C-alpha cells in the first residue's frame, strides 16, 4: 500500500496525516481525504498555498505515491519589512552605518 503524507504546521507542532494513494489523485483530493480540513477550521484552500516537498503547487496537480503535501500558513509579518526595521534599529544604535 502506498501513501501520501499531508503536513500542516501550527504554532505548537507540525500535524502529519497519511492517506492511501490512488492513481490520478489530486492535491486537493488528498487533503480532503485526510480529514485535516475538519481538524483545522482555519485552513482555507482558497487562501492557503500548498506544495509538495517545498515546491508550490496548484490544487489540481496530481500527486505521486510517497509525496509530502504541505499546507502553508499565511505569513504573520512581511520578512522584508522585518529586516528593514531591524536595520533601522541597528543604524540608530550605531551597530551599522
């Protein structure tokens, strides 16, 4: 029996579920079959990006046996903005010029 792993990281831990692989199964079907959408109501497949092994994918793409389907949470902060603010503070403190 071949399986697909569904991953969803929360702030406290990473949830990992397995579903049985079927030929022609899409990412969306695998996620729905896993039951993770009922477990985590905050997941909205219209908003959350998904991927396989850190590669962004579309919901209608087919999975292969052994794939690791990842559901990504939205970013809390813009990384560029965080770096810019950190650099400003370092300039003010005289750490960088």
